[in-house]
C-alpha cells in the first residue's frame, strides 16, 4: 500500500490541459480520491482521509487533508448513502496546504458515507468514504399464526447490503430494554450468542427487499422477538437493537385464539362468537385494520369492533370484536381473521398481525317434526319424530327425545326419516296436558343442520285398586272397623309418598244379629282424593262365624259299691237372647268310674253327641264323679255272766261288705265297753263299741 497522499501513477507534465482521474483503494483510513482539473497543474493533487473506516453512532470523525493551497479555506461536506448531508463545515490549511477537521457522527444508516473537500481558492477537490458498523433493521413485524400451527413469522426490510452480511433472530419470554452492540470481528456462524448472553434461534442471510423468518417452533405464551444485523470484518460485528416486537401486544383471551362454528346451514348466518385481544406489551399500540384471509374469506365477517380502527390501545387495554359465519357452500370452510396493530417502533403501513383461525361446516337445512303422545301416569309412552331435508325423509340419523325437558333416550331414523322410541318412561311427570311436553332434537352432522321439534304430551291418571280387607267375627259380636288396601302405585310411590289423601268408606249389610255366614264389604271413595290417580274398588268379605256354647259336665258323687249316677251337663254362652231351646240333640257324657271304683274322683268327659245349633259351636268342660266310702256296721255281740263274776270278753260282728269284699279288708280292732261292773246287779247292761284301730 501507499502512504497517504501518494498516488499510483505520476502526474502529467506541468502546463498540460488533460483531465486526470486517480483512484486510491484504502484499507483503514485511506482515500478514495478523484480530481478533475482543467488548466496548468502546479503541484500534487489534494487528498483527504478519515482516521477510521468504521464508526459507531456518536463517535468523533477526524478528517485530515493535504495538497491544498497554503492558508486556504476548504469546505467539507459529509453525506449518508442516501446523499443526505449529515455534516457541513470548513477548515483552513496550514502554510503547506494541510488541514484537520472533526465532527460528531450523530446518526447512522446502513451503507457508505462520502466526505468531500473543496478548496475555496484553488478549486481543488478530494473525497473519501467511511462505513458505520451495522445498524439493526427497522420496522420489524410479526404475524402470529400459532393457533393454526404455523408458528410466528417475522419480517423486516433489508439493511443496506454493503453494511450487513446476515441477521440474527432472538426469542425471549421477557422484555429486554435493549440488546447491546458488539463491535468485534463479526461472524455469521451459528450457534451464536450476543453480548447480552441471549442465544440466537436463527441466522438469516442478507438479501435485498424484505427478509423473513418463520419460527415454526414458537412456544405458547408471551414471546418477545429481536433482530440484529451482523457485518463480517475487523471492527464490525453485531448491531444493537431497538426493534423489539411482542406477541403480547395482541394477546387473545381464553377462547379467543380460534373458533369452530360447527355446522351451519348454507346461506344462513351463525350466532356470533366474541373475541378479546389484550395489549400486554408494556406500551401503547394502535389498532390499524381487520382482514380475513384463508380458503373461504367471504364466509366470515367481523363486526362490533371496539375501540374503532385507528384508536390507540394503552398497555393493559384490549380490543373486542365479534365474528360470524355464513357458509357459501356445503362442506368444510375456513378462514383467518387478521387483527393488525402498530407499535411505536413501526412506520406507517407496517404493523403486527395476530391470526385467529376460524372454521365451520356448511350443511343442508333440516326439519324435525314430533308426534304428540299420551300415556298414563307412571307408565310409558311411544315417541315418534320425522326428520326431513328438502321435503324428503333423512335416514340413519340419531334423534334425541325428551319429555318435559328430561332426556328419555334416542332412536335412529328409518328409510322414511321416522325415528320411533318405544316405552319411554313417564316417571316423574304429573297428570296434565303439556303443550311442548314432547321434544325431539337432531344434533346435526357434517351434512345436515341441527333441527328440533316439540309437540304436546298428555299424561292421564293411573288407576289404583282399592280392595276391601276381609274381616272375621263371631256371631253376636259387633262388626269390626272396616278398611281397605290400596295397590297399584307408580314410580315406586307408596300411600305415604304419593299424592293420595283421605280414606275409603267401607260398609257391610251384616250387623251383630246377623246369622253365621259371609257378608259383602263394599268400599266407596269416601274422602279419597288424588291428582295423579283414579280409584277402582273391589269388595271384601265379612265372615260371621259361630259363637261358642260351653257344655260343662255337672259334678256327681256316689258311694263305693253303688252304680254310677246319671251324668248331666249344663250349656252356657247364649248370645242375642237366644234360648236354650235353639240347641237340639244331647251331648254324650262318660266317666271312668265303675261300680267297683274305689273312693276318689273320676273325670266326666262330654262330647258333642247329637248336639246342634246353627249359630253356635260347642266347647266342652269336664266334670268329676266323686266316689265316697261305703259304711260297715260294727255290732257288739250280746254277752251274759253271773252276778258277781267278771265281765266276759266283748266281741262284735262287722257287716255291710259290698262288691264281695272279705272281712279281711278291715284291719285293726274296735274298742267295745259296757256299763256293767263286777258289782252290777242282775239286769241288762249296754255294750258300746267305737272304731278303735279299725280301718278299711
């Protein structure tokens, strides 16, 4: 290389009139010089150079020059790549034509800057160039299409191609006020980490026009993106940034990220879905536009936008809107609602976009008519509905049936479009007429729209059986209380849990004087009432049974050895004033006692014999035959003696034995005595005997 001020070729001879152009290729701080001069050349051409080739914003640029006239004022003009003057000043040369000039570089744009010096007296000119380090791209924007699975697309305009070789894309889950520049020997290699220790997610090569990067792996939640420019070369490196974009500037509330309208009849408009997008970016944004893109943009419409497009939305604020779906054809339809908002770093016409995927399905209209139904309380009912489309029945579709709003089952339409549900339960539905008690619903599918129909339901009372309870009483007794049993309750009800109140009234023709026999018990409603039931009555029977007469054997007695007395009995227990004469026949009574039965008690037992009485039965109470002792006669034998003699032995004879008993049945001896003594004179004296030890 040549030192400053030296050319590649010698100048032409003095006083020649040719025009020369001289090009010097510099490294750092060297000159690109061009000189045009028509006239005598008295000396070397003027040159200028800068102290550096790369400057940061805010650096001092020092320009030195040589070859101008002595003590000459030289104008210096610095322009950016767009030919905009960024500095204009002058310097006066010293006695040998050298100068020094300084200015501060306050703004930088991509590309080469030109510095031109012009001597006011000599007319000599000289120029040089310098290149600032890369500056970050401006107007960074995003398109958030995560809800449809595309990710987030970033785009930005290319920085001047001479100043940038590539770009790095950064993603963070939190905001960073700035990314610091890194003026080093730059490199476009990945992996790459900037001076803030944030790892780049991608490197994008330099190109003209608009550059783009799709972050297909963008995670859910809040994302902050940054893009820096990289210049490869000594004293170059990576730019800082001031181009943060935050997906939180259009942050969908729950349920607002996407929406499926489901099945909607072609040509009809769905109910709207409401969406809310919150600005949580930390700074105000301006709502710019709504657009609908995708396969079927004409099927979707946005309305009720608040605040209006063009309004600034403060941090923490939100935009709300509604979306409707009007399918233009059968089948799956889709679109993308694009919410566009501009942040403070973006120029006019540049904005961020959040994409809300919307889908729906166009279906044919359908109609469903239900048939009225009637059934008894607590029973079942057959339900029927017909599904049609375009006047024809639609087969093979599920129909859900409900009674008074409660689902009771489903059935599938037949070839005529008729669905029949048999034995649908009426449980829990009270008696009455319900104008829309029967309802049928078709849920819709990918071919047909939902439809429903309703018609009347009539619930009639169920019948309860009121059956008189059978009763039994004896002849001559007052009737018992008559009542009835109620059966036939529905829905698991009982008399206590149903709406039945009151009691039946039951009567019979029998009275206390009624003869033995069966008498009908008849019940009527009495005070019975119910809304859900009617009453059916069944008779019962009062059984009048025979009263009981007691036949009691009369007590009898006889002496040992005597024959049995006649056995008799007494009848008691007559009712209703009946006389004994109503009893015919006689009872048979017998005893175990015989003529030879020893002293003691012997039972008398009576049986019915020929006894009879229409209204009476007989019960029997036994009696007793008592056998008492027979009497033996102890007779003292007559005795005699001579006066003055002692009394003879006194003896006796026992008589009166029965049943052939021998005297030996008697034990012991009687005690016999007389009034006669040894001194008793002649005469008769009585002998008296007592039982002594006699026993039998």
